[in-house]
């Protein structure tokens, strides 16, 4: 290391460090909230896939364990960072909304105008939501739509979706426990502990940046801005405040930041059946280090949305088929797998089966266009 720089020799080192820092190559967490705390936020519009993202990073987690943590409120699901759902902890949700809600509102602005949602309408809607949820009530979106309609607020389709997202961003509502297979909402202040106080925006930006680079490094400031939803200027300010606890490495003229700890020597001889939107992919703007076989458009489609990863490389896609007594993982590799790779994939499927609590079967299909 010279003057704070270390040369990143190749993409394999980026993959090795990311797998380690994301707790994929060496899962160390023993409960779901610990994973979310480490990752800060976990993209979660696909609820079952997001639960598996947590399970992958646990020593021996199960779907029932993650669902229980969600239903108990140890993990919350709400809109922040970007206009999509994320898992987040009650202890972090206020800070993350302070930092990112404004940007999400800006992105949503055209839809607010299209649906004729102005400040007065949002205020009226939020009062109706508070009345429907107060006293520990948990209501589904359909139940809240009825409450809004009774209050004289049209609430269907996109209009309802943006009313509810605005209420999440303004700390009026957040996720409640599941009611059967349906999601519910709860009052934010009844689900989230009050804060004794908080730091300045600059202090919170620095804390946010430090946690991002610790959990996802090596990553660039552009990666951080993309993932967090912050402007590039704010991402740079956050990094500046956090850089004393990080090390910088370079490759191809790009600066990558990470925590100082080194992973064990050697590649991770493992395969992973990652869900769509897993943080190994969605945590970065530039995913080239893990995509040596081509662009994402050539690998995924609406059926095969999930990633087959072998030793950190996206080696194909897969889909989940739930049968009565088993789960089928239909694998579509980029190129034929060797016998050794098949064993790694089989081990990954068995880990997924343990998480779900049912047997798993593998099927191999041909890559599209071949």
C-alpha cells in the first residue's frame, strides 16, 4: 500500500471481497435482524426472495424464522432509498427516511401530479390512515382503501399506491404483520421506537456511507449514490466523512472503497442461488465484475429472474417452481456446467431446501437463444 492506494489486480479480487463483506462466502449471522443491521437495507419488493437473501447470510436460518422476525416488527418493510420496498430495522428507519425520502418524493413527483395528489389531499389521506390504524390496528391495503374512500378520497390503483408510499415516506405508516398471505400496515410511531435525538445531516451521511462501504465494498461513490438514492454530491460528502475508517483501492482508474479487513485467501468455492434483487447485484451501479459472460439482458427474463452465482460470477439464471411437497429449482446456465460445478449447485439447492423446510429438486434447462 502506498499513499492509501492498493492496486486491484483483477475483478476476481472485487468479487472475493464483496462476497466476504456481504456475508455470503462466510455466513456469520444467527438471526435475521443481524443481517439487515449489517446490510443497512435490503431490497424487498419480492418478499419471499428478500427473506431468502437474509437466510443466505445466516449460519442456519429458516424462512419461518425470517417471517417471524418480520411479523414481530424486528424487521420492517417500507419504501426508502429508492421508489421500492426495503427491509430495514426500526433503529435505522428514521435516519434512512430523513436522508432519502426527499429524493423519492422528487422521483414520484410526476405520478403525484398525474394522480392529482397535492399537499392538501395527502394531509387528508394521512389523517384517515391514522384514524384507521390507531390503537395497534393492522390493516391491509384493501382495508385502508375502503377507509380512504369513506373519508372522501378516491383510492384505487396507482392513486392508492402513491398515497400509501407517501404515507410511508412521511413516517405515518410502515409494515405490520402479515394477515394470512396479505401484507398489512401499522402506524409508524406505534411500530418504531422514538429517538432520543439524532445527529446532523452531515453526521448521518457519514454514518450511512461508512456502513454501506463496510457491507458492500469494494464499491465506488457512484455505486453508493445509485444504491442509496442520494445525489452524487451528497454521496461524496458522506464518503468524505467516512473515509478515515476505510481503505481505497483502484482499478481501471476507478476508486473503490471498503473496510480494511481482508477475507481469507483463495476464491470462494461455492455456488449460490441468489434471489432477484439480492444485494450482491442490486447493491452496485456497476456490476461488470460479476458479469463476465455478458450483459444482464441476455441472462434474465420474466421467468428466469434469479441469479446462479458460482465463485462470485453470475453463471446463469434460475426460477423457483413450488410443488406440493418439494421445490424445483430450474437452472439455466450460460454454458454447460462441469461435474464439479454441478456439485456446487446441488449444495446450493440443498441449502435453499433447508431454508424452506422442504425437499429441493434441480432441473437444468438451455440458455435462451442457444
